[in-house]
C-alpha cells in the first residue's frame, strides 16, 4: 500500500514509454481530445435508446456492503444480502426511489449479531433526500460516512446511472472528453484489449463526474469522488456490463460498484446487483417532500461532559463518546470518532476542562470509519496516536497521507503539520497482539505520570483458547483495544458492550459481551464501572447480570 514518489515517477515514465510505443507501432495517438463532445454524448444516448427516455424502473437482487466496517485490513467491506431490489427514476424531476430488503444471508457475521430482515426505502426528490420507516419519513441530517450530505450523494448516484450520466453531461456547460486506446487489460467483465473508449468529464457543483463510453457507444463505467474523513476524496465507481435490450432501451444487467481504491486497501466492493427486469417510461408518482424533511436542519455538534472522577470526564452529547483523562503535565483522550467537526468540539471542551495542558495522546480503539474519522485533527496538532500495530501503515498510507483533499480540506490538508514539514516520522505508537509485559511491544500499553495510570489492552479473540466458537470474532474488529483505569476501576470499550438505557430490560448476552468478559478475566481487571463509546456509563454488577456470570468466578 505504500506510496512512494520514486515509484510514481517511474510509473509515469513507463506510461509515457508505453504511449509512445503504441503510437509508433499503430499510428494511433495515445489520447485525442474530442472537439465535439455533444455529438459523442448524443450518439451514445441514441445507441442506448435514451433520447426519449423520461423514466425507468429496474429490479433485481444481489449483495451490498457495510462501508468502513471491515473486521481486518486484509479483506473487503463486509457483505449482506439484498433481495427484492427495485429502483424508480424520473430523470427530469431528479426523483429516485429505491426499495429492497436486506438481511445477513450467507455472509459471515464478522463480530456482529446477525442482520435480521429489514425493508429499506431511500428517496431523492430534487434537493431533498429522506428514508421511510414504515409510513414515517425520516430526514437525513447526518452525513454519509461523515463526509457528504445524503442529498449530494443521491444526486451523484442519479448522475452516475448509465442514462443519467449522458443526460447530465449533455446539460453540463463544462463537459470535455478524450478518446483513448485501451491496451492489454481486463477487469470486472470489461474486455478492454485493443479498442478505443471515450472518457467524458464534467462537474456537478464541486464534484467531478467521469464516464467511459465504449466502442459500441455504451456507458460502461462512471465514477465520481466524495469527501470522507479517512480516505479523503474517496472513489465511487460504477461498472456496467452485460447489456440487454429492454423495449428499445439498452440497460446493463450487472451493476458492480466500488467505494474505495483497491490500490490502497483490499476493501472496495460496495454492491453488486443482477438486474432481472427493466421497464421504461413508466408512470411515476412523485410524492411531495414531507414538511418534516423540508424543514429539517442538521443539529449542531455539541459535547456534553460528565465527570466520572477526579480529572476524568465522559465527553458525550452525540452518537459517539470520548473520554478525557487528566495527568499532571498533560491530558489524554480516548477515541476520536466521526470527523473533524466532532474532534474540534471535543478538543475545545477538553481545553475548557483541563486548561493549559496539551492533549499528548489520543487512543484509537479500532479502525472503523466512525471510530477513527477524527484522528487527523489530533495528529495535525502533534498529538501522539495510540492504535493497534496493524493500523499504523494503513493510517500512514491512507488517512495521514499528505495528499490534497480538495472536496473537504481539513486542518492537516490546509496547514500541513510540523512533523511533515520537518520530515519527522508521524507520532504513532502501537499496541501489539502479542501477549507480554508493558510498553509498545506487547498487548498492553501504559500511559502514566507516576501517579495515574491508563492501560490499553488488545482484545483477544477467545474462540481458540476456550474452544468455543460462540466467541469467534466477538471483538467486533481484529484490532480492537480496550482501556482500563486501575485506580478508578473503570473499563472503556467500543462496540463490545453498551449498558441498556435507563429502565430498559436487560439485553441477551452476545459474542461481543462474552468476549469482553473473558478478556477482563484474562487480564485480571478489577472493574467497577463500564464506560462505553456508545451510550451511558454503567456498573459492572449490571454487566455481570447480563453476561450471566457470578461475581465470584
């Protein structure tokens, strides 16, 4: 995954040599600027039967993925099954409605309880986006992957459909194109050996949209980029193959979609649907935008602090918590979730609670997007990141890489932290999976000022040791860390256990809870209170009741 300037320079040289060789042997220019882009788009729209296409309904089934939620870093985004998928589009009205059922299917759990059958309805109407929960509209005021608004995302998703791309490109004022010979490659069903394609590019607001039109005038690939706190300008690529004619309209029967760049990390496959039915120019009933959606506004980022003990606070107020720990000459924060806005708010509250003490350390429990998206903010101010050893190179190559972030510049992109300027290595320290003593070379890492101590442990998967497969992958993520404060007898965890809401019945124990319990026993931790990254703090007695274990064990 390592990005190397010398390798990149060599690649450019090889690309230039290959282009020159192709021209010399075939007499065909490597890339030719298209002077009349409109004629190219109109020819494609005609070949695809889209000149008079106003609406379309297509259906199928397949799988989709939980983006940013891999169990380990050497695998794809975890999949779930999609059944009874239907999408209806009205291109002129910028209307789209998707309906489908998602469930676990045959795919591995990867540290999660099985996904039960859930019906999903997603709607775009002009400049508004919402979901339906039964008969109730649900406004989408949060950000997709904490990067792009759902309205922008669904508008992009409409534009990167095959016919939507051609219509949007024809309407764009800045569309440009080049014709390229594609030599010696084949990917995802796209036979590209020895033929020409035309790549059309235009902008939609701040977003760049590209589309590849093949030598049969069919749109075979579209892509765009959207902001993401971990990946930066993140790829969104749709591949269209196995075209069939449906009443005079050409439409792909295999939709294969990527989010993420496989050159950086194996995780990239977003969804794949097999299309079984297409109806064109169908009547579309466009529902009015519900008032609750039209008037919805994004809630401000807020941090609410709860004192847990002397020099110790839970920083909540949102869907994810952080924990502030004060030491004699510095402070530490456990977890930097979501995005820069959240991290800036947490840092401001930490500075209010512990004035004149630098945040020297930030502990990252695991690599999932929603738990690591704010790390760049801390790193940009020189805070040392403590994470599992498997994450270091991943973070250096992707999240901390000093590349421009054009769609949503953050502090690191704008100001370039001092460790980058002076060529010092990034301040990252790691916790190992290997059992052993204190320090960065074992499964325990300690932060201390001589009085207070904060211990960080790698959560061990207990399935092999206990010969009980109910613990398999119960740590939710292979790199999962938990944090222990021995003086206060407080254990901090993410995604393994959250105490139930006040007054709610006790939940049934799951693999994550049992794995946390076994790791508490393994490390001989004397726990009085659980402080989760999601939800409220609770007592260990309550936890023991849930996992069904006697305190004496």
